[in-house]
């Protein structure tokens, strides 16, 4: 298990290219299980979660090939990586086994596409994870409404479609915590090949749903209303492979905005879509961070004084849970008391204890954290837990006095492409210590 050693205190300055979205790439790769011919995906980041999805698609009879970076014929825009070609070679496989699913919950995204295209699926039941219970009941309920029969067998979800084809209908997909992002994508994928029309009421509106719907429509699907809570899907008989560029990673972009703010730096962010970050920009503006856009480049610069704020995580277009920990690291140095409430994953506060080890003064009260700003953080040995909590520790380490050692950085490698290289290029003193 690798570690990061960060010597804090350097102002970050310069230009950084934001990668394609991990959370868009994963369900989109799974959606390729439904298309005949070859699909070419551009901007898919190089991350361990992507490697897991490649392995899973391989086990499900797909051939996945990564081109070299800057492959001329395919290079029509920003990309740190070569495009990914996905084509199906064997449609008899339908088992997503535990050894892959346990490493990546997004494996559940293959359920809808497999049922729609192959009429059956066996997906190991994802367990809980560090950020909470994370049930998949809404995925199951939605697919049941389209005609799937489910049973649980030896820890696996076993789904079969009597007659081989799902049937469209009107259904409600909201849960106690609001809409489900991957659940919406799973049902939308399944509905794309179902017989007749499906209306998903209470659909998630996240840009990742929009991106997957755009891909499916290019493939021949008939989906309307994506980006709104009511999705209309007219089922078609088949889908065909296409070329598609993945949207920029809004969470990585927000993380770098906060990196500029916390280090009192100035960053130029390339390949971002500020329209996906309106709530984030709103909160950062309140804190005093200056964010502006000029000719497709985003500029983020810190204010000397960090104002305390209140923030509640919400489904899109609200403030994303995936940036809650990073904002907390910033507010730990705010000039007063901030209040952060987590409405999506009420237990997602593993970073609180670690930030406090660095001198933070944060108290958790149920799903709320009360953050009393301090003048400085100090370097310490801390443990990366979930992906975004780990990003918060990196941000804290960049500004802390002395050296911060972050263990178990494989969590960060799941979701931030080349993070230490990107930060080093901006002036950070960060090195990866490889496990011997
Ligand atoms: N929920 C249910 N039942 C379900 C599904 C979800 O009760 O069947 C609940 C969840 O427990 C949660 C809420 O609904 O309280 C929303 O969860 P959602 O289903 O939207 O989460 P997800 O689709 O599994 C994706 C991202 C997460 C991100 C959430 C929320 C991917 C691969 N994952 O998960 O990303 O936090 O949406 O925006 O897209 C991350 O990147 O660090 C990460 C955890």
C-alpha cells in the first residue's frame, strides 16, 4: 500500500487539465454491453476503478482495448489518455463475480444492460462500504417493474427476464435519500431496449445521467427528459456502437478549485464545465474564493480570509456529497464556525477524526459537522479512508505546517488520475512512497 508524503506550505500556481469523469465513465462502459459493433470512448481516465470495470467487461465477453495517448485519427480534443474501444465478442456470459464487485460498487451498473440485452444477469450483491450501507433496493425495484424476476442466491442477485425482453412502464424511482444516480442509469439502460415506453419519475438529474443518455441516444435509443426528474424512454430493438467523449470530472475540478483556495494559490483549470458546478461555485463564492471563466478556461484564486459558511449536500443541482470532505478541509481553516450537513450519505464523515488529528476543531453531531475554523493545521500521519475523505486529507496536507504522511492512498487512486503528478506540476511538495 503506497503512501503520500506532503510537505505543506507551497502556494499552488499554474494550469492543470481535468480528466474525464470517473462516475460518468463507469456506467457508460457498462452500457456498451448493449451495443452491437465497436464503441470508442474518449477521455476515460486511467484509474483503478476503470481497470476494475475493464476486467468486469472482459469477464462478460467484451474486448476492451486502450489506444496510446494522442492517437492522431481519434484525437479531437483534450485527453491525457488514449481512447478506449469496447466491443462484444461473447454474449453468453452474464456473471459479475464477487472478486470484482467487492472492489467496486459501480459493478452494479452491468445489471440493467445485461438483463436488457441478454435476458439474465448474476451480480454479486454489493455489501456496505465505508461511506454507509448503500443498498441497491431501488435498482432491483425498478428492474422488477420492467419485468425482471429476482432471487438472491449465495450472495448473488440473480435476475431473469421471462420471455427474454423487458416491458416498459411508468415507475417511481425515488428513495428515502432522494433519487439514485446509478439506479436511474441502470433502469434507463434497461428501458432503452425494453418493449414500449418507460417513464421514470423521480429520476436523478446528475450530469452523469445526462452523459449516459446522450451516449445511448447516439447508439439509437430514444430517451427524452434527461437532466430532469422525469425521463421518457421509448424502447428500441437494438443499439449500435458509436464514438463518444466523456464529460469532464466535476468532482476533480471542484477539488482543484479548493486546492487553489486552501493554498492561497491561483489555478487555471482546463477541460471543465462550470455549468455542472453552480452550487459549488456558489458556496466557494460565499467563502471568498474567486472563480471566473474566460474562453473555456476556469480560473480559481483564493481570498486571504476564508468566511465560514453553511452547506448541505443534496442531489444535483445541489452541492455534491463527493465534495463535502474537501470543502470541510477548507472550512477547517475558516474564520469562524461553519456547519456542514450530509443528506446523501449521513455517515460520510470518516475524514473528521483525521482532520482533527491535524489540529482541526470539528465536531460531528448526527449527520452534521460543526467546524470551528483554526489558524493553522499541522502535519501528521493520517489514514486515507474513502476516496473523497482521502482527497480532503491531501488538501489539508498541502497547507499544513510540516509533513503529512497519508497511508493507504489506493483509495485516492480509485478516483483521481495522476493526482500527485498534477499537484507537483503546480508546485506542491508531494511524493508517493511505494510499498516495498
Ligand atoms: N440508495 C438507496 N437504494 C438504492 C440506491 C441508493 O437507498 O438502491 C440511497 C443511497 O444509500 C444514498 C442515496 O440513495 O443515500 C443516493 O445514492 P446513489 O444511488 O445516488 O449513489 P450511487 O449512484 O451508488 C453515485 C456515485 C457516488 C456519489 C453518489 C451520489 C458513482 C460510481 N458513484 O453513487 O460517488 O457519491 O452517486 O452522488 O457514480 C465517489 O465518486 O466518491 C462516489 C461515492
